[in-house]
């Protein structure tokens, strides 16, 4: 029989997810573990609206990037066994990769400080979408073509799925077996995670798998579609019950696994001495004065948050089958509900000049646009099609409330100061809307992508049509965001991604090329070819 404390927690959580308890809605599962004891495991909403199947603690979901900690766990297990070194170069195991001109090591990959460009964005820039089928070989070819780095390895943190795709391939090569078999033997079977497996092919039938949904502007939902294979970077399916077992394992590891668990949670300072929010396949941060360790997962129609607060001996797992639920915030609200009787340090108050942050802001050096707007609890942000909220921090700063993403903002006169990681502070200026730069129409080529962009008239403006080695796409509308600075929008049903580019001109003012950036590709050049 549930205790009075458990019933009180259940009531608090029920109120948090009340909007997702109406009939005919997708929803989520929420689980809470404290001191090794499961306090809550509940499902809300429908796993299948079409068939009227309810979400339960045993329902299976794609958990996307939560997979990454298992991939680094397999790498570190091999290192502890002396079968590889974490300072090995990636080419020593995968010789098909290009020479980047500087060593890129497995350590760099595990901590997301390699500088390797994210293959999901490489293929998106070349006209692909996640709804178009691709093979593992085609995705590897996209990585092999991209010989440039976003930055010197170890100097910055930047999340990249490429890192973990490559780590998974290295595990398979050394183990001489599939990653599915490795995960089952090393993790799933010993821990009794019977509903968990690696499912790389999106066409595979998975028993009890929840249908993924996307919320539309009118409030209706549609089914999400994805056709990419995913492996070490995000290919796992799991259930709430299994992830609660995995959460308990961190603080109460099986015999012989304590060194591995400790190694996975090891952090790494950047070359300049600054710390960043990523251990080894695990996001690290601070919440209400306590260190957090975990990871989020994001895939069309699926969202996950795996959150641990070690000093409170607390873990929360939230998995949703609709993109409109924010598990990152919901997990922290659930943690607050679980700790309600103990008291928590108060959060700093909202700054008095919050309204001055509202608007569209440009980081001209980093080629990034931030959309900031008031929200019910303070401030909301959006960049590259992904929304997030902010929480107040000391000194009048507002810090982005989102995993593996470094951003804090503060009003500064007519501008905004932004901290974006590695000690960098930028002064953001308001986006200057107006006509697109002159002379932009033409064809551009990026050798790293084997892709052409054709810019031509479209309606009342200009747009990009992309043709890459796997697909063609467009039109992608172009808008000016500053002098010789443009924003390219790539709308789709899941995520409206954007690219910001600087126009390059010769001494006569003729356009010679574009230098383009997105969140996980920096400074990639398209040369004008006609």
C-alpha cells in the first residue's frame, strides 16, 4: 500500500501533467526513485491514439540521445580492460576518416569537445530530412567528406551526434560484434532491463512501442515520421521501469561496475581551463544548488529526460510521445515535488529589466540569432527551431533551462550580453530586418557537403534550393538579419531549422561566397560558382 508521502507526491505529479490526461491525447511516463526506492511510476495519456492504448510504466519509447551514456560506457569498459586507450586518435580505429590536421581523440568524442561537425546537420544542409531514408554507409560518407572542424579539439564544447556514431563503430570493431549484442551483454541482461534494446532500423517492429506525435499549431496532433538509422548516438528503445533500474545502478552499481560508473561521470576542463556541461555521454549541471547528472533525448515525436541529483539520492525519468511536452522542465518540477517536505534553496528573483530582453537578437561573430520573448514564468527563447525557457541566476542573468546548451543573457543598455561557453561573452544586437543583400542570386558549392545551393527569386524574395548527394530540398526562404548577414529558414513538420550566413564580397563588391553556421556546424564555406 502506498505511503502517505507517496500519495502526496502522486497528487503533485498528477497536477503537473493534468493537461495530458484528457481523452485522446498522447502523453508521458514519469518515475521517481529516492534512496533506491521507487516512489512513483505512472503513465499519462495514450501510447496509441488510433487504438486507444494507454501509456503505462512498461510502455516502450525511443529514448534517442539517452543512448549516448551506454555508448561511452562500452568504450570505457574496453579502456578499463586495456583493449583501447581513451587518448587514441579516432583514425587509429577508423582509418576511413579524414586527417583533420590535429589529433582528435576518443576522449574528445566522449566529452563533445572534438569539433567534429554533426552529421544530422551535414545531411540537412544537403537537402535531407529525417523523414527520408538513408543508410549507415551514406551517413558515414557524409562524415568522411566533412574534413573541417568547428574548432580546435578540446577548446570548446559543442554537442555533436557524429561523436557517438563513431564511438559506437569503434566498440563494434574492437568487440567484433554488433552494438546490439554489446549493450545486451554488458548492460541490459545484467541489470534486468528486459524491455530495452538497440534498434537501429526505424522500420523494425518493436513490441509495445508508443506511437510518436507532433503537436500542430491548431492543437491537433499528427504522427511523426523518421527514417534515419540510429546506433550509438541514439538508437535505443526503453521503458520507464528499465530506466529506473538504470538510475538506481549509478548509486548502487552491480559488483565490479563501480569503476565504470565513476569513469562515466568524470568531467573534463577545456583547454582554457573553463568547465562545460558534459561528462562522458552525460550532461552535468546545477539545479537549486545541487549537482545534476543525466541526459535528454529528442527525436521526432519522442522526448526524454533522465535526471539524477546524487547528493539528494534522487532520480527522475520522464519520457513523452509528443513533442509538445518538455521533459527537461517536467523532470525538475517532479524533483521539486519529491523534495517539497525537505525545503530547497530559493531561486534568485527575476531581474527588473526583463522586458528589455524581448526581441530578435544577433550574435554576428558566432552567426546565431536568438528569439527572446516574455513567458508565463519569465523568459522564453528559441534558436534554430528549438524552444527553451530561462531561469534566473545570480547577478541579473537569465540562464537557458535546457540540457547540453550553454547560454545566459543579461540586458546591457540597448543590447544584450550573452555568455555562450568557454568564457566567451558576446554583445548581441537587434536583428536589422530589411532587403536581402544585393547580388546574392547565383549558385554556390560546398565541397565538404558535395552540395550546391541555388539562390533565386521566390515569391517576393529570394530562397535557397539545395541539391546534395542524397536529396534535393527547398525553397528555403532568405531574410536579412544585418548588413550582408542572412538567415535561411528550413521549415518542416518537426523542427523549423535555420542557418545564418555571412556574405563574402571581393574588392569590387561582387559576392564570392557564403560562410554559414548553425548550432552544430560552424564556419562552413559555400563558394560561388556562377
